[in-house]
C-alpha cells in the first residue's frame, strides 16, 4: 500500500478560480471538522483556460467536477462531507475531509516542530498499516490542512485520465523495515507506555521494553541499560547513569511479553 499527499497540477492550460470573493469565508474551514452552516459559493473565473477535473484553489480545499466526483465517490463516501458550489452554471463539489486519523507513528517518523510544539513539517512518514489499510482518503491531526490518499485513489485517477491531480508519495508499506535489522523479540504488549512508565515497568517486572530501534533492559535484575539496534543486529548500549539520548523521552514504548 502506498500513501500520497494530494496536490494540484499547476498547469497554465488549466483555468484558476478567483480566490478573493470566497477566501475570507473559507480560509479557516476544512481542517478536519464538519462545516455546520455552509453558504453556497459561486466561483468566478480567475484566468482563462480549461476547467480541470481537480480545479486548483486553496491548499486545504478539494474541488471536484461532476466527472471526478462520479468516479471517486464510492471510495470516499462516509469519509468526507460533500458541499456544493457553482461555477458558470455547473456544480462544483467541495470535498471536506472529516476522516482524521491518529495513525502517524511519532517515534519512527521524522517530525519538525516549532518552538511552541506545533508541527512544522513531517520529513519522514511512518504510518500504522493496520489502521489505514482500508482507508483511501484521510487527514492526520499533525497536519490538518493536508489530505492523504491511497494508491487505490491514485489508480482511479490515472486509469480515467482525470486532469489536474498531482500526487506526492510519502509512504510505502512494502518498505517498512526493508533492509533494516529487526529485534529478535516478537511478542509485545498491546498497551503503549511513556518513557517514564516504561522504565518503571522494567524496574518493577524485570521485563524489557521496545520502541522502534531502542531497547530498555534490566541487567542482572539491578541496572537499567538502553540499547540501540545496529545494522549488524547487535546493540550499542548506553549507561543511563552517564547519558542517554533525549529522543527517548518522547517515544512510545511496548513491553516484551516473551
């Protein structure tokens, strides 16, 4: 399964809609919540050219013509709110994605944040496959202005030669851990723990904890040790009495059952 960012093909042959008449009204909408009091918009022509199947507008606003809506509606229904607008006598469908999923693995993704903690960018995506394997259009809480779509969505667009769509691949389930060493431990707890709670569980139970490439163990039932899985399958160990990487504090951990 592949996941893509949905974007616009900025082609001078396609007309652009005039932003100004409706920009102030909708600029704070379409961030994953339903619009409760919708006022139909009549779009105006901003430039000359052909109306594509996916007319470019504001980044968070998805516009479908009747053609693109008809072909994609089956895989997006129940995941979006359909709002109507008009352009030169024809209906334009505004697709408000309300399927917001907390599926980004924060411990293995590369997330850039502002000083206030808000997300600036995600440089590397790692999704929870089991949670998105049947999802074809969604948003994530970390980036509510961006829409993500599946390879099924992309294939429909390409098969029917819909115009105006641009897709940026951000994740491929086939490359998860490809070429990387794996922990030898397979049976893990379902519950996730903060770093502090994971350390306490290790100290109290004597069992170990895992997060991504990291391992917390109790040596000789007394001393904590933190291990980073290396390319050769061995661990590089850190003594927490001297130092350990601060990144561990923000990671989510699972306990090794066996």
